[in-house]
């Protein structure tokens, strides 16, 4: 039985599905999801599955494009110093890299600048403009992924005889700045056929126009394909619609990253534990690449991210990637700390009555407020703005909920802000100390009638567990890349017996359920849900909904279901209990409890003490054989998978490894465990660890 908080989508029309199967030689799964997405025409389906050059629009259709290209080319050919002014997020960094590489390839004298989040803020900054012009002597400024809100700085530059070409995609203000030219897909005087480009997408169109010297492209080879990896990263990270030409850009860009990554990306993927040979998907950018690049601008100077993307030196790339990994770890810790504090405000009875929350703290790190706002919005099911007090000014980030346009709503109070910008789903804002209670009151009053219903989980298809096979995944993969405008299908299985229930992670905050699919076990995973881990331990049956993927490790590929929701099936009495907001978020108190009370991993009915007490010499031999056969793999980085393969508990595994270390059988090296050659046999009893824990 499907839980009441799920909504099964209309099932595909069989006639239309059969037609696509016959005409395009598709399997039923792929054809069915195409029809479910409203794609029934053969030509449209072909374009969706195999984007080609015909989906790319002429950059000259942008308003002001010809004017902008002529000015940029003039600066290049007369050796004018050019300043490229970017932004500190992934879209901004990739946009800057595209523009810099384009101009450099023409021999231009170019200086890139990634603003410092804490000193410059978002978008054109008057003092920064003045300083950079003095330092570089620039007579042309090109903004990328920003500019439409920079009236003051741009007016100063134009008045000082410095032309500014704005390239941007953010929400347009009522009046545009007096720039030399403005390239924007939604320019009020323009008619560009696709309005949802990312900042990197707009930069790419400018690069295309510059390098083509005004001539329309006639084939894919006429495009600056060397930038497609950057465009893909900007589009996925900025969550723009992966339709129209964005779908082509991302499809081609992912392939480029997979087959021939630039040194910086190769190093970043390696530090993110992305297995060599594993496919590069949109989620690879969303969950591995983008968080790491964003961590740079959140905590330090974003110029480091630009250097990572531009460097041709593998050694330098490796060094930067290592530094980025450390920043990302620091970012995680900061987010958890601030989220716990902000959550107390969000769940306060007073705030529960408000439909849009403005939450503020004094000592919160400014760089991670957007992440905290996003988590809170998901928790409370309403838009949230999180602010931190910095030198008497509240600065922060907002995230909307559902389809609500938070940017348009808050724009009505722009007179109260010292800065404001963004788009419907995400924005940045700042205001002086005294304005916060005023804005909170206005928002509470004007938002009193707003309603944000808890949206039901949309389930595309309910299937029998036997249908979940690697072939089923390959059929779904034809619909990649998934993202905004093309969501990954959510698949449900009802009342499946659970083969095992395991907790994972240092705090046992992650859950893994195993159930039997069509070709072996399927792993169902839920991350950062300690309450759910606690609830799951005694359960033996569940109804699950999630997104199908695969995990490849040690040469083996396993089918995974990344859980969106689940309901445990009662074995005696009561109703299934779907997981809700309370169990979807990391609760500090529960996590602390989990650290001490959740030490038992219930992949069997035995306690940890029983398992350790019953570990024998054959278990040690089995573990050593496994280590010997996997010496080149990052075992520690894939510990959950290793434990599943060995049917061992984490504490048990680590104690056995310590026994091997005591005896000199193995050594640790950057996540790998290497077996050492030995000239003589040593009994396990010679190990102090063995005597303490395993000796009977």
C-alpha cells in the first residue's frame, strides 16, 4: 500500500509508449518515462535522447551581442587591459574561466578577479572597481554571472571612461545599469529563444560569438567545445533547467569531463573518492564537484577555485585539490554547528506562526548561510532567510520552498536593504541592524495569507523488486542528465522483505537496507537520518521510494536505491509510518545519543560483543585474503561497502586490522591497507589487541 504522503503520477499512455518503442527501438522503461514527461513525438524524443547541434541557438540573437563583441575585439586588438569580474560560486568561477580562456587564446591582456564574499560582497563593488582599475589600468570591464544590479559601480566606471560589458542571468531589476552593453537571456529589449541559461551559459554564448567573429556556427566543430565542461558545471551547480540547449551543453560537458578532464577536475574528482572509470553524471557535479568548489568561496578567496580550473600543471592541481578537500571538511563542520543553532529558532513556537522566516545569529559564519537556509526550508516547509551580524550589518542568504518566488516577494522591501539580488529560489540580502525587526514585521504581516502545503512525494512508477536489475538502471540512464526540468524518476517497491538493516558513519547516522532485487541484493540508502536509523533496527519489511543508481567498487557494481521516503510495514499491528521532516534532518541530541547508544549494527541478531567474541582464525584469514586482493583500493574511503562485502561490523573490522598492525602483517597508506611480506609466521595471540578483545 502506497503511503498517503506519496502521489503516484499518471501512468504513461501505452499506445504512445509502444509507438516510441517501435520507431526508436527503445525499451518499455525508457519509452514509458518519455511519455510520462510529455514527450510523445518521435522527433522530440530523438532530440531529447540525443541532443545535437540543431538545439544550439545563434548567439547573435542576444540583444547587444554585436555591440559587445565589437567592443571586446577592439580591446583585444589594441592591447587594452581587460578586467573580467566574476563571482565566488561555481557558476561564477566557471563563467570567469570561460571568458579568461577565450580572451587569452586571442592574445588579450586580461586580469581575472573573483570577488571576496566577505570583503567585496556579491556583484560590482564601487571601491573594488576603483582599486582594480588603478592596479590594472583596465579600460574595459567584463562582468560574468553578475552585473545587472551593479548600478553604482558601473555608473562610476562609465563616467571614468571605462566601458563595462555586463553578462548575467540573474533576476532583472526594474531599471538596468547604464553599461556599455548588457548580455542577458531575458533582456527586456531582446528576444533570445531560451531564457534559462546559467552564468556560464551566457559566457559561453559570448565566447562563441567572439571566436566566430560574427559568423553563425554551421556544425558542432564551430562551437568552442573546449568550454563545455565548464558550462555543464555552471548549469548543474546553479540548478538551471536542463532543457533546450542546456541539455545539450550538459550532456556534452559531462562526456568531456569523463573522457578528458582538465587537470584541476581530475585532481578534484580523485580527492572526492570518485572511482576511476566510474561514469560522470549530473549528480557527480552536484554532490562531489560543486560542494568542493563552493567551499572555497564560502570560507576563503575564490581565486583558488579559478586557479584550479585554469591550471595545466597536474602537480599544482593536486596540491590545490588537497587544500580544497580540507576546506570542504571545515565547511561541513561549520554547517552542522550553525544549523543546530538556527533550527532552534526555526522551530520556536513564535516562528512556527510565520510563513516566511528571517532567522539571525551573531557569530554564524557568513559563508555557509545559504546551505543552512536550504536545510531549514526543507525542514519547516516554508521559505527561510538566514542572516549573520557582521560589523553592524546583517548579511545572509535566502532559499525558497516549492515554486514560490521569494526574490519577487522580498523585492518589495528593497528600500530597507543595503544589497539585494538573486533569483526566485535563492537570493542574497543585507540590511543594517535596526532594519531587521522592521523587515521581519513587514514580512510577517504581508505573508500572513501565504500557504506552503507539504508537497507529496511524486512517485513515477511502482515496480516489483525482481525488475530492479542493472539493465533497468541502464534503461533509466538513457534519460540522463537529470536535474531541474528533467527530474530523475522516483521508483517505489511495496512491502519488500529486508535482508539486512545496517547503520553507517562515525555517528551511525546513515542507514542502509538490503533487499533482494532481480539479480542479487539492492542497497537502499538514507543519509543523515539518525532517528530513522534508530527506528529501523527491529524492522523486517518496508515500502520504499527512491532514485535508482549504481555503486562500483572493487570491480563489482551494485544497484542502489537512494531513498526519498519509506514506510516500515507493521508486522503485527498498527499502520506504516512514513519518514517525515523530524527524521530527515540531523538532530544534534539524537546524533549524540546515536554515538553512544547505537553502537550495535543490526545486520544480524548478534550483539557487537557476541560478534567479537565469536571471531575466529578463519575470519582473520578471510579478512587478510580480502585485503591482499584489494591493495590498490581506498578501502577506508569505501568502508561501508567493504563491511557489507565481508559481513562485518565496523568496530570488529577495525580491531582485526589493529591485530594485523600489531603483528606487522599490514600497514596503512592514505586510505589503503597494504599487506607486507613476511618471512615467518606469527600467531595471532602475539598481538596485544587480540589478547584484549578476541582471546576467549
